[in-house]
């Protein structure tokens, strides 16, 4: 097997999460840091051994064997195993926990452990920003430096944040287990939300590192797919979230130049949209269309699906008019379950496309988002064809509030076009 | 030509912050280092790899879980190289990734 450097990185990343989950499931979340150390030591030995001897036929199996030995050795040496773990497990009388054999790296146990780890990490007791950090580390195997880069922060801050999150897991006595049937409905929302945030972190990332952005999105997608492998978590809204992520991810290659600049939707080369991901999105959107819960993911996925249709391919029955009519209706529903400034602004834009400037303006003027550059951008856009003075004032406000150089450049172009 | 064993020791510090990226780079470093020696035709054998766990038997029948908990470096593994003298063998040891990690390489002549 030819392991290029890129796949080796992926291997380390994916196996990190699997091994940490399996060890933590066996011994408990209070040993999550021990599990991380064991994995790191295993990887270190792998780096040395594989570098000298070559990469083994089945690298994952190699890692499991070494991790298992290290785990057993660690717990025996520290006598934690005999003094604490065994009595505790014996009192639980849980026959499934046949732990003297050490961690079980069978495919099914890896999957169960990862799923339980998802519920543990996405536990509402942990603060939301720490949750994403912990998910990136424990569920996706990213390094502290990468997480720090994504949050435009430094290693110390991220380490502290993760430390507090793990401490919280211990203090709150969070267990590695599937939520009960009646808890599941609430808990799954939290898991989906963290995956959604993880995806956003990649898609609207603060970092300039393109590879990292894409990795975050792919990892979020992978976690979503993991949920579909279990009947309890393979819900319509899970599929809706996956559809949403596929649709957005399909534009990845089209929205960035080689120089790392973002290309806004209107200027994207549609040929670069990933057709396979769009197909996948449609597939999962279809799977999401049952049951009686209409989640925000359903609505957002439907809206995103409209944006994946190339305007040139509209047939006689499918016109731009229908697109915006439907999008407006979807935003009307979305606003009822997820009221936020960005949903409000997007809805007004849809209203403008359906009913024209005046109706949109009368709604936009009612709002007052003083510090939101998207708001002024929208106002500028709405005034563009009817009052160039007002349009200019609003674009200028948007310019002064814009967060990135690209946005400023784009607004400058709009101002220039006003003449 | 004589044979020399290069024994590398890794520092036993906390590796938990090493990212998959760095791990991947580390594999490459070890590869490059050993390849470099091999290309010069100086590599005799790649030696056995030692696990970090084990026991130590001391005089008086005292068995401990190894010295690696007391000293700062863990004996990793070894390779055997060909060189004219100790100086040349030491030159070959340069670039061993264990050194970048804050570890060390010990160069010892091997007798028939």
C-alpha cells in the first residue's frame, strides 16, 4: 500500500479519534487525557518505526495493537486498574465490559464508541465554543495548533479551553453512553448543532488556510454520516443537515481563487461546482423528507439546493421566478423557528427578488442593525436602481463596517458602479 | 570498515500536543534520515524496534517498571551502520529526528 504523506496525516487524524473513544469507553471519560497520551505515544513510536522499517501493510491494525499494549501497561503500572477501575466495574456488574482483555478495536466497537463520544462531547454542560474545540480535537483528531489557527487564537488559550471542557466532563460525571430514548430527542439536537457549527467554522472560517477550511467541512460531513449508521440517530433532520452540508461543500472549489481569495456566489464559475456532492445532497434531501418534524436544517437545505441549480439550466417549468418564490416561502418558515439577523436579511433579499425594491425596502427600513455590514450592503443594493445617493451612503457604511479586505474590495466595486 | 550501533533516545516529555501534521512530518524525517544513510551504502541493518514499556531487573532481585520513569530520556531503538571510524559514524548520526525532539544518539562500535 502506498501511503503518501497526505493520507498518513489523515490516518493519524482519524485513528486518533477512534482510539481515544474506544479507550475512554472502556475506562471512563475521566481517563480521556490518559487516552490522548497513549495515542500520542503510539503515534510517536509509529513515526520512528515506520520511518525506519517502512509503513506496515495495515497501519491502523498496527496502531491498535500498540495502543492496546500501551493501555494495558499503563493501567497495570499505575495500579489504577486494580484499585479503582475493577471494583467500579464489578459493582456495575456490566457483563459487556470485559475489560481485562483490554480495549476492543473491533469495527463495531469503534463505531459505538465514537457515537457515544459524540454525545459526550456535545453535552450541554460544556460551553459552546469549548464544545467545538473539543469536537475538533477528540472527534476529528485535529492538532492544538490547527485548532488555534482556526480560532485565530494561540495554543495556550486553546489548551486551557480544552482542559476546562475535559474538567467539566469529569466534574459533571458525564458518561460514555447512548442517551435513553426520551433524552435522545434533545441530545441529538445538540449533536447536530455542534456538527453544523463545525461546518460553519470551516466554511466561513477566520483562518486563511484553505486546506484546513476544507478539512473542517469534510470532518463535519463525516460526523454527520456517522450518525446515519445508527438507527437511533439516523433521523430525517440528520439527513437534512447532511444535505445542507453537501450543497454548500459543492461550491468549495468554485469559491476560492488560487490566491486564496473568496469568489462571491454571483461571480463563481458554475462548472467548478462539484456535481457529485450536489447529487449526494439531493439524495440526502430526499431521505430527510419524511416524519413530522420540520427542522431548520430541512429549510436551509431546501434553500441551499435552489442555489445549486445553474440558472442556465432552467427549463420552461422551472424559472427564476419560481426559485425566488420558493426561497421566500422557505425563509418565511425559517424565521418562525430560527429568528436571527442573517435569516431576516436573507429573507428581505428574497422578498426583493420576488416583489421588488419597494416592498423589500419598507421591511428593511424597519430594522436597525447598526453594526451589521450585511444590513447596509442590502440597503445599498435595494437603493441601487432608485436612489443612487442613498445607495452610496449605505455602501459606504457597509464599507466602514466590513470585516475582510475582500468584502471591502467588493463594496468598492459596487460604489464605483454607481458612477 | 567497522560497524557501529546508533542508539537513539527520545525525551520523555508530553507528546499529547503533537498534531497529525507534525506526526506525518516526523515519519518523513525518520525516512529521510535512514534513506540518506542507506543511499551512501552505509546501512548494515535496521535493528529491532523496542516498545517503550518493559521492566528492569536490578541487583538484589529488584524489578522495576524501567528506568524511563526516572530519567528524562527513553531508549528508543537502534540501527547498525558501516563507517571507517567513530568520527564518520557520528557524522551519520547527524540529522536523526530524535535529536530535533530534544533526545540524543549514542554511537557505539560493535565488535564481531
